């Protein structure tokens, strides 16, 4: 069977990351090698750019500049949170057919993988031959089948270093610090806060993830225990913490449930969860110097905190997408699979195996009490952070004996 000849269309969806442009550049440069490819287009603002015909011709972009863009965080083609339905997909096909697009690559997470699945099913129903490949990306690290997802290692490195910094500050001026981290359903990014621990008393002393039920009583007890033991306490809290009924804790505390375009409850974007937990500690435990921060967007595209492991793998999943679709005439989702102590290979799985599914933290990564992580998580995560993680040192000089205040 002859291979499809036509254009490639690439888009980026969902939240930006520090390495999403590596995948873009990898896919573009690999696609440009194939004789079957007549042009390589990029869609501005994800699938919305397709239906609005806001396309750029990446065939005319220089290799030199593409490599520089690859090293720049955030989505170079911009993004969207649009979730296509059947009518939306019809508009996508009008544009794809008009421009003779035969290869569609969408770089994104759960919702984006679902979009690729819908588009692929619609192409089959319309009798229009097109190869659709999902390229993985998400700081949440929650795509099933994948060992890990491009974007998460760099975000994890940022979170680990941020909490290491919080710990240094908190040790100098003790108090209670609460850090809110992204993660609606999966706690991988919040768990990364623990990766900067170096000394026995380093924080975060407790880590709360969506995979465990969040108990107000346990939280307050944990804060008190750490404060009693160390004279201070640092906790990392996922925005998606919930009660035993699955109700987001922020909704429980605030009584409000605002939703986004996908019907998801708005969680920590305003900093409200941190403020509520801070007020809870101040009121119930009568502790002074209680502070909370929400890490926010800085987790996703922070300039200068990029894992080279993450960057290299993000480039390669883009390359593999082009190879699978154009070189092997296949449709699916590229997955990262760990081999040995640490190496990876890439496989293509059916879109329906990935689309709209969520991976959670394995049970053996979480302490039985549900308020911390285990060494197995560290063993899993540390190879992904790459080199250059800063070391911390403490003064070791002995105390001078008191004369006046014995």
C-alpha cells in the first residue's frame, strides 16, 4: 500500500511546559525528511487554530531557529483548552481536507489525547485518510501506560528546588509553611517537593496528595507533631486534596464550586486553598508565623530549571511521532517506557488506551498514613531530574560556652 502524501499539521494543547517545544522541533525536523510530506504546518492556539485556519508554514522555519525555540519553555504555537465535539471535528476536517493535511500531530495531555482519538475516529467515519498521533506532554505525569510524561521531570525539578529554598528560609526563621502544588487527580508533582530533602530535619515534613483522603484532624495533628519535634513545619499540599466522599477540600472549606470549560472544579488558582489551610492552623493550633504560597504557573514553564533528561526525551517523542506516522503509516499515542535501571524506549499504543484516562501515584510510592512519600518514589523520580541539582550545606562550628547566661 502506497504511503500517504500530503501535509503535516502540528498543534500544542493544554498547559505549557518547559520542554513542549522540544517535541515540536523534534516532530517538525523529522517530518521534513520524508518525501511524502509536502509541507509542515503549525496550528496557532491548538485545535482552535485549525478551525480558524490560523496556520503557519514551519517548512520555511530554519533548523537553527527551531533548535533555539526547542530550548525555550512554553508553547511556541500557543495553546487552547477547547475540547472538540462532533460539530467541532467537522470544522477540523473542512480545514484538513482543504489544505490536504494527511498527518496530524497533537502535543498534549489527557484532554489532548482524547481530542486526537475523536479526530481520528471522525476521519475514519468521513472516509478521509489521515494518520493521527498523540505526542505526550503534561506536568501532572498522569498519562496511563507511560512510565513518565515529558514536562513532569522539569516541573518536578522546579518544585523540588522551590521547596528546598522554602526549607532553608523556614529553618532560619521557623514557623509553619504550606505550599500548594498543581495536581488535580495525581500527586506526582506534589510528591516531587520531597526530592530536595538532604538532612534528617529537612522539609517538607509532610506531603498530601489526591490519592489519599485528606483529613483535617490528621493534617492538624501532623503540623503539631512536626512543630513539637523541629520547632517548625513545612507541608506540600496538592490542589486536588479531597475528603472521604471525594469532595475537593477547597470546596468543602469555601462552600463554592466554580468550574472551568471542561467542567473541572477550579482549585488553587487564586491561592484560596493555601489561605484556608493557613487560617485553619492559626485558628485551631494557635500557632504564630503561619504562611502559605501557591506555586502557580511558575511550575510549568520556569526558565532555567530544565532537566536535560526531560528535554532529550521530549525531543525524541516528537521524532518518534513522525517516524510512526509517516515512516510506518501508523496512528496512535507515543509512550515512554523505562528499561533497566534507567533507560527508555518508545512505543506506539492505540489512542483509546490513552485517551481521557488518568494515571495515579502507585500505592507503594505513598506512605501508609497517606501523608508522605516512600523511598520507592525517590528511586523512580531522581534519575529524571538530570544533573545540576544544587547541594546544601550547614555550618558545623561548635557552640561557644556561655559565661553570663549559664
